[in-house]
């Protein structure tokens, strides 16, 4: 809400509301005239000091009548919206949370009701039943119920599937507590907005009805009725109509403006559109950066070495770590002291700080770094694709002999896609969903012409080229693919289409921004191979951006390590990986899962079983919710058998969709559609979920969240709960003061610690960890894994550790179960699995994890 | 095809449900129409006789079936106020209302879409913010007050039309159309604001999508990013929304007709409800809800035809 447009709307809206509400409230205590008193001598008087809105045909003061009319209109509006809101929220909460056939039927009725204009519905109800103020309130309340129900239903459906709700359910919170304590507070913003909009609609509807003479008794004064009366005197006393009308307009406008602030979640960011002002701003920022950098240079190496301890041995200077770029005739891209900043809401934020590197023809350069390191922004700056408020503040980019920062938009476009192309991280959203695959690929040759010649080809030739390129990118049956839409393709196939688009014009440079991060490991290996093939057969230089050191090491010739917008180290892959100079590089390499040494093989002396799963089958009823559809089972887990002993970490690996999370949910009783046995030995199960941004209720403070399991167990007094919370926070290595913070004020790693604390606070001994580190940066991942192992050793906990990362599983687990298409295909110790995998699939997984390309 | 059939079955069911509601609302809730006709003090025998002759003593389901049968052949009963068949009373009025609605729809489409595209050119630009604010203001004006303001400005002050004197159809369609422009504007203005707001936010939402970045990375010009990529995606929800608005206009001239004294079905509805002429009211309600439901159905099917994902 920090941007100006919204704040202005909010304040202006509040002023408008106050403008109307203050006099109306004042009217309860003091009125200048009796609103009903008629004065024959003062008929139809124009506004004056005595009668600020004039008088009507009967000589009554219009101002006073507007006040009591508004009172009536607002009261009806507020009362009916209160009814609608309460009813609608209840209906929406229950249908949204429970779903099923009842939901289907109720929502159909709801939709039918909502599709009929509210005034019409109110007209019918009031018309049929009779005219009476209270009836109007109830009627309007019912009329406005569907819109609230729909909003609430959407929110509760969303809430029901959130991890934080599942977590609370697991701790034993009942459906009512889940609905009204956990989910409801998170709907506040959107409900407030709906209430404001609903109030507006109710005011408009009430005014409309009373204007038509329906719903209000003849003796009642209401704004609508006043307007109806005033219409007869438009020629003689127009003020009589304007006063009540404007009252409605001001009120409704005020509420609409205020509700807008709560409603739209998209934060509008204010940049600068004026070109001259913008270039002046960039100039200023560049000068400022120069001063800053110079000052840093002066204090420079000393500060870096001693304070931030960036380079540990005094002998190693920053200059050495940034091994010299070799600029030769072969240089394709030379980025020199590039700085990128975002100008938002009147301030600059530096994202990339004076970055220099080169790419030679035909080589693969990796840029590695954690989230927020500025690696993607560097790539986007090279492509000239920075978002609206992102600007290159200083530095130069020379590509193929052209200074890119000085190009016009049209000149840049001629290079983009033709000589320099890019593949993005998210294959699911990077293709246009409503344009056929073939057309999207073909667009490139329609823009840039055929590769080499630049001649614009006819349709047949371009289609042939498109199909050939798709085929080359490993897509089968390109002719039929040509007419398909992106949603018909898997993620891996879409990424191949993206590559086909990037390669079809025969570019000199391909920028790949985390192109495999969203894909499964086996698919990842294939895409990497494809990129290497393109590099080798066409001599296309590649900038490969990744957080994954393994890939960089296997794929790249040279590597650039970035942190907080700066390059901390660069050099050939051998130099950087074998002899890292920067502390940060060393930390990154050490944190990589394949280099972790966490668990020493554990000997289980007393075999105490905590969990035993026998012949577990889990399915989803497909077509659930549809009323008359045949119920069929979709098997997700088939005949699973596993057991966890006290103190054991059992790894469960497999690719997305293999059923590993479903298995976890069935074991923890979140899913009930199952057969087989799940036997727990004297413990509860707790879960830690993958995404720490979903698994903590954003509306509650950390302390409240940690106390929830204690509250639900009903075994602790208030003081005891406080103490327990303090203890557990210390255990997960968080400061105790964090209990007064909201989850949004914590980093990803800190949230995951809170999630672990929630799982541990009731001393449960078995925890299901569902990809607990895969959303985290490598260095944070390492810390969390270490914490998990430490806690296991200290309290003899047992984990079911679900992961897609073979390397992590190998380092942390005592036993590993490999899942493939719903079945556990292999179950052994990590040593056995990695040294002599028995199943073809396991071999493939291991191979892919080691990135043998 | 399967989708179409399923939607079609749903359509039939919804129409039936609305008919039932309508029957309950107008034939059951108001009480015994024999009693209503004869008054509270009439003696029981007379009421009983009338009930029999009106068929009110039969089973509710039989009455409903008869009622539906009547509707199917265009027999909506007769108006208790004017003692003429409902259809004869309403058809000329329907003509006027349809003309008014068409004018409003044309005005809405002609203004809303260009305006929406213009505002979408630059998010938070001066034009965008001005139009957005004006939109907020116009949506805050109740339609009847808008009508009164238009009457005041263009009728009373500028003398472009004489308020309250709607020409008859028989006096010439041209003159009627000229008069109807004013109520049509009153109907169209809030709808224009809604469509512009919707279109604008839809376009800006699409601009934030990843595929726009992909298109730019291919070297597509900004013009074509909008035309070939963004619009195709942005227009789909707008189709639905515009369909709803059109349905709303077709149904929603009730209040504005009263303001401008237009002899359409909206005005008839108000009068018939005020006079408890339920046969007339029920026919109009049925007509309007059928219209809206059918429009929604058409929009659904259209959406399906345009969007490859559904």
C-alpha cells in the first residue's frame, strides 16, 4: 500500500465517506429544522444560508430531509449487507471447505441467483410479499448473499488446500477451528473489500427500490423517494434532486475508492515514464554509484578481507579471485562494469553492482549464485528485457561488435531472437497458452527471416523449418505438434519447444536461465544434453544460469560466481571448483549436497519400530464433486510396505507425480481413501512441508502458531505454554523474540525452522519431512539439514524424509525407498542403492542426479 | 460436443428451476387468488365456487403442469388490471425495450472497447488514471439519478429533448429512436465503466505473464506483443464479462424506463407489481431470467470455442 496512487485513493475515499457520514451522525443529535415541518412561505427556495440545499415544494428544508433520508438508506444498506455477509460467509465457508455434491448443488443455485440482477430479484420478492422496510432489509440481505458466498467459497477452498491448514489439521484442530480460527482471518482483506462493494450495491438497490416506490412506507423519508418526488420539479427546483443524488454518489464513490485499496492485490509500482527525467535520474544514480564504488575501492580490499571475510588469506586479493578475462578476437560478449538498478516509488535499488565478464564464441559460461544474487537480472539486462522500472545505470555490453546499451529499441529487437536468444525457467508459463506451438516457433522466422539469408520464406518452407527444428530438439512427430497448444505438452516438452524457438534463427548466443530447475531430474539430464548438443553442433555460445553447482561443473567451460549483485569469483571450471579463492565459493561448494557429510551409518541396536506400513493402497476418487458422475478410483500408491525404527531416517525418493507425497499424506491420515495397515507405535505424526511460505499461517504470529499444538492438546497452562515456546525456539536456533513476529517477517530458512519447531513442540517422535529443503538456497539447505540431523541425534527422532534429490537422500538417510509410478521399486541402505542399484529406474535416477551428460 | 451437451442439459434444468421459483413466487406465496379477487369478506361458498372455476382446488403439480403448458403455447393468462391477454399487452412494449437495449449495447460496445485499449496503452499513465477515476465516479451514480442528471442537462437546460414525452412506435420509429438515445446513454455509462475497468485489468494482468517476456525475447514489436499475444489472452474473460453486461442491459432497463417514461416492459413490471397484476409481472420476470440464463449459456459456449484450454 506504499504507493502513491493507492494512498491517494484511500485518503480521498475516506474524506468522501466522512463528508457524508459526519453530518448524518450529527443529525441524530441536532437538526437545524424539523424535517417534516412544512412552510408554505418558503416553497421551492433556492439554496441559501438559511437553507443550504434549498427547500422543496412543501417548504421543507432539503438538507434536513437528506440527513434523515441518508440515515434510512444507510441503515437499510448496512443491515442488509450484514445479513448477506454473515449468511454468505457461512454458506461459502461450508461449501468451500467441505466441497462435494452439496457444494455443487448449492453453487448452482447460487450462480442462478447471482445471474439475475439484484434489483429485479428484490423487486419480485418485495412485490410479492408486500412492502415493508424490514422486509426490504431481509430481501436485500438474501439478494446479496450469493456474491459473498462465492467470494468466501473461493477463499475457503484455497485455504483448505494450504499447507498451514493441513498442518493444523494434523495437530488435531477440528473443522470449525480450521475454518474460523485458521482460515477466516486470512480472508479479512478480501471480505472487507466485498463488504464495501456490497454496501454500495445495497445502497444503490435501496435507493432504486424506494425511487420506484417499492419497499418504503409513504411516511418514510429515503434518498430514492426524495429523488422520485424531485423529478416532478426538475424545471423549478433542480437542487431538490441534486442534493439526495449527490449524497448517494459521494458515499458510493468513497466506499469504492477505499475498497479498491483492499481489493486488488497487485501492488502497483510507480516508475518514471518521462524519458528526459528518466535519463537524468539514471545519470544521477550512475554518478552516485561511481562515488560509492570509489569509496569502497579505497577502503576496499582491507574492509573486504577483514570485515566481511570475503577472501580469507591476505595473499589472495579480490583481483586475483576475479581471474582476468581474456579478450581476444574470439570474444562474443563483453560485459563491462554493468550496473542495474530498479527505480521504484522514488528510490533506487541496486540489483547488479558493476559486473564484468566475457563470453567467447562457442563456449559455455555458467553464472552461479543463490536467489537475489542478481544473476537473472544480469542476463535480462544483456537481452534488453529488464522490466519497466529496471534500468542499466552504468557500464557497457558489447555483443558481436555492437554496443547494446546504445541501441534503439528497433535495433535491439533485430538482434533479440535472431543473434541472441533466451530460454526461461518456467516452461509452464513461458509459452503463450492460446497460440499453437507451430505458430509460436514460426513467429521468429516471420520476424527475422530465414537463418543465414534473412529472406522471408513462404508458409510451406517455414513450416518445414519449424518442424525440422522441433524434431532436432528431440520432439517426436513435429507435424502434429505444430497444431497443438502448450497445455497439451509436458513440462519437458515445453522446454524443448522453448529451445526450438531459441535456436531456430541460429543465434550466436543462447542465454538459459535455470532452464531445468522446474523439471524432474531425468528430464533435466535430457535438456542439458540437448543444450550441449546445440553448443557443439552449431558453435552457439551459451550463458547458463543456475543455482546448481553440479550442473555448472559438468556443463560449463568457465564460471562466474555471483553474490548480492557482485561477482565474487570467476575463472575456468577447474580453477573455480578445484582451487576456489573466495570464501563464499568455498561455502557454496561445501554446502552442495554431494559434498555434505552429515550422517554416520547408524547401528540400530534395539529394534523399536515406530511406524509400520503394510500393503498400503491410496487412491483419489476421480470426478469427485460432480453430482451424477460415476465414481472411479485413481490409484496413486500401490502396495507400499515400509517401516521406520526409532531414530531412523527413511528417505523416500522419486520424481514428481510418483506418489511420494500422497503416501505421506495417507500415513499421516490427511488422506482417508486408502486400504492396508498403518501402525503407529505410541507417537503422533507431524509434518514439515516443502514450501515454508505456505506452511505457516500468514495471519498469525510465530508465538501463536507454536502454541496452537499445545492449546489443542489441552494439557498446558498459559505460563507453561510460554516456556515451551521459548524452549523450542532455542532448540531450533531461533531468537526467542521471534515469537512476536509474523511469518512474512522471516526468511525462508527461518520459517522452515519455525515449521520444525511446530512439529517438535509436543514431543512427537516421528516427523514426515516433505521436501523440507528443496525450496531453499543451498547454503540455507545445508543449515536446515544439519539442524535436522542434530535434533535427530539429540532426541532420537525418526524422520520420513521425502525428496527428489538423490544426493541429499544419500547423505542424510539410513534407508532409502525409491518410488516409481506409485510403487516402491527398491528399498535398501543408501550404500547398496548407490553401489549396486537393482532396478533400471534407480540407475536412471542416480545417473541423472550425477549429471552424466 | 460433450461439453456443449452437458451445458445444454444444465441450461434446461436451470430454466426449469427458474420456472418453478416463478410459479411458487406468483402462484403460491401471494395466497389464494380467488380470495384476492373477491376480498376477505366474501362468503366461503362463493370463494369455493370461484376456486373451482379457476382450477385452484386441483393438485399443485397439475396446476404447475397446466401453467407450463400454457407458457409453451404462448398463453400467459390475462392481465387482471387491463383484462387483456398478457402477450397482447406486452409485445408492443417488448419492441420498445428491445430497441432501447440495442441502442444501449451499441453505445456501450462502441465506446467501451476503444477506451479500454487506450487506457491499456500505458499503465498508470495520465489517461489511464483519469479514465479509471471517471469510471469510479460513473459507477457510483445510481442509474435513475444518472437519468435525472441527463434529463436536467440535456432536457431542461439544453432543450435537446422534452423530458417525459416518449414518442409512440406508431408515430415513427426514427423519432422514438432519437428519444431513446438518452435513456440508452443512462444505461450504457455505468456498463462502459465496468467493461473498461475489466478490460484494462485483464490486459495488465496478461502483460505481467511470462509468455510476454518470451515474446519480447523473440524480437516481437510492442505493437504485436499486444495484438498477437496479450489481446488473445486478455479478451477471453472480457467476452464473458461483456456477455453478462449485455444480458444485464437486455434485462436491466427497468429503472431507467421509469425515469424517462419509456413505455417498455420495465415500466410495465413496476406498474404490475405495484398493482399486484401478477400474470403480467410473472411473464416479464420469466422473460428476463430466461434471457439472462440463455445469454450466459451462449457466452459459455463461445468461451469454449475461443479458448483451447477449456
